[in-house]
C-alpha cells in the first residue's frame, strides 16, 4: 500500500478540528498527523514534522490565515487547502488566499443533512488529494493592475431594442472547464481575450458564493465582462459567465440565441457544477460552433464531455502538463483522444481568437 498523505489541520474551532479529523481519517489514503488551534502552534508542528498538506482556516486569532499562508509560501511552500466560511468576508479572503498560493478552497463542513455531510466528505478529501499532487512554487506577492472601467455602448449610443442582430446562427461559443489551479489559469486565459471575443461559459470547481467573488474579481481585471451565471443569461460576445458554485450550468439554444440553464442536481463526477454537464450540453446545442477547453485539475471531470464536443465537430483544446498545477483532467481528455490541440495556458487565448 502506498504511503498515506499526512495532513495538518489548522483551525481555532475545536469542533471544526474534530469534524475534519473524523472526515480525513475515514479516507484510506489520508491521515491526520496533527492539529493546531493557531498558526504559531502550527509552525511548531511543522518544525517537528513537515506535513504533505495543510488545511487552513483564514479567520483566526493571534495571526490570521493569510499572513501565515504568505509566510509558508515565501519560505517553505507546502500545499495548502483553505477551509472557509460562506460569509462575504470569508469569500474575499479565500480568493486572496488562492492568489497567495493556496491550492484549493472549500467550505467548512456543517452537520445539517446526511447528503451535505456525504458531499462535504467527498469535497474535502478530494481537495486534499488534489493538493498533494499539485506543483507548488515559492510565491512572490504582487498586486494585479486594475484595467480601466468597462463602458457600455450606452455612453455613445442610447439603448435601442435588438431587431435582426440575433439572426446569425453561427455564433461561436467557448466552453471552459477547470479545477485545482484553475483560478489562475482562467485569469490568464480571460486576460488574453479581446472585448469582441466569442461568448464564454466556464465551470470552475469552487463552492457557492466564492464563484460570485471570483467573477467580480475577474471582471475588475479583465478587458471583457465577467459575471456569475444566472438562469436564462444570454451568452454574449465579450462576456464570460462563471457557473455558480453548487449548481450545474448547461448551454441551451433558442433559435439563434445561446443561453445558460442553471439548475440543481446530484454530484456528477463528484462535482457540482460539473464540467462534463457543461461540455455535453455544448456538444448538443452548439456542435461545430463551439470551442472546448479543459484546464488544470484533479480527476477526470470534463474528459468525456470534451470528446463528445469533438465528435460533434467542435474545436477542442487541453492545457499542457508543464503549465498545469495538476495535470489530471487534461491528461484524461488527452488519453481519450478528445483534444485537437495541447497548449500552454499562455497560448490558449491567442489560438482561440485567431482565424482557423
């Protein structure tokens, strides 16, 4: 049997530490090497024995989780999974933690229903296993430059009702799927798109509410408009829709108009939202008018869906191993023969927008 992944739990709540210990210990591939109620105690534990993965709360007394994370990533990088609450402050801090080098972000488990407990178990253990496989680098913290505010056409022209603008039936749709390491990969991709790019729909494995903050952050720093998808939203040129956490997002079509359907449902490939759900619906409703992109992430979600897109005539791209934090999802898609092209993340946007 292979060596277990050793996990250090850092959280000021004794109840959370106990709950996480139970969840992690139930997984045959994981073991809890220790727990700590604050970063100072955690630092002592790490000095004695370096864990494979740290789970870290971001809101703690004595030293907050972000400060501790920055110290870890600048001095001795260790894969970190952020465990955060679903408050507005928690989501903002959690996203900042991803910028600082955390690998994954998940919500604190709550003992509500049997289904919630089971899903929390899956998400937490999957996140830890993904973190253990992630490529971790020393992180230099740099501030991202803000782009100029986006102005709508109303500045130059008053709004008039659309007439024949949707008659065209060959509008291209870009469908993107990502998981571990995906927040930075998606940022790199979207920053490379011009304001007249085809409409984009994205599934990034991330908890609910965090996707709201993630979309707002991307909207602030990308040339195109980025928003969290709402049921019925049109897929428009120069706009990216991010699937909301905990909801599946499907592409649909009515005449010449593409739109998204946001709905509840079971975990698919251990995820909700699922990349396969988006890709399969894109294959069905957009066919050869689509481009599918599978990015960094653990597991196989999206591989079969990307193959369905390719078989429906879509252009398909997988992120290459070197630029992935975890090569799982692209690797599975490549194994199936689902990817027309294998490209580094920095080259995907330019490839997508050039004439083919």
